[in-house]
C-alpha cells in the first residue's frame, strides 16, 4: 500500500508567508514563516517525515492562522500538532501550548513550568527544536533578561507575534 502524502499550503501574514505541512488527519507536522516547504521538512522528526508533500491551495488549519492574524490569538490553541522526540521535549512542547498569549515566560520560568527548574538549557532546546511554530508557541519564551532570545524565523517575526498577542490577548477572568 502506498502511503498518502502530507499536504502543504501557504497563507500571507503581516510578517510574511506562513506555510504548514499537515498530515492527512489534519495534524500539523511543521509550520513557519517561509513559502518554501523544503525549509520545513528537515525539522520534522524522521519517523513522521512524509515521503512527499502535495501542495494544495488551502487547508482548514489556515483558517485558524487567519483568525489569529485577525486578532483571535486563541484560535491556534486547539489545532492538532504531531511532533516526536524524547519525553522531555514532547512534554515541553505540550507545556508551551499552556503559555498564555500576551504573558510570555522566560526560559527559566518555562523550565520551571515543565517541572525541571534547573533545565533552562533543555527548555531553550525545546523551543529551538519545535517544528510547529505558532501552534506550539515557542515565540512566547524570552531570555532571562527579558530580551527576545532566538527564533528560527527571525526576531522581527517574534517581535510582531509578541506585540500582536499583547494587543489582542484575552483579559483574564
């Protein structure tokens, strides 16, 4: 039986083109600010990496991206994501999804949120190895000095995301 390809699509966002690679079941395998799907495939774990990717005009997951850009910064929260690695990284990626928009963590606070306060470098590594940018919001983690730190898609994209979320974050109840 021939495996089904993953699919990809791109949408324009204020910081630039945003592309997703999605499994047939709708789970995001990789995403980021590029129009070149070839930039995304190397970050997909080898056990999940598709044999080929079929470009399509639109994918339902892009509706959540467009809603996010329009100001609903929680629209990305329920988008299914599939990443694979060791237990700490997989747990850390789930924890990243709990960092509220408009309330970024430092790497130290993120490590503590992961239950390993001394594992600041491991927490930073989880951000660096995140294949599903935006949906697993590693952009919400800052340096301990409050600086932007790094971001695979560039600090101008990270700055736009943080400013956008700060302007549109839901008011806590």
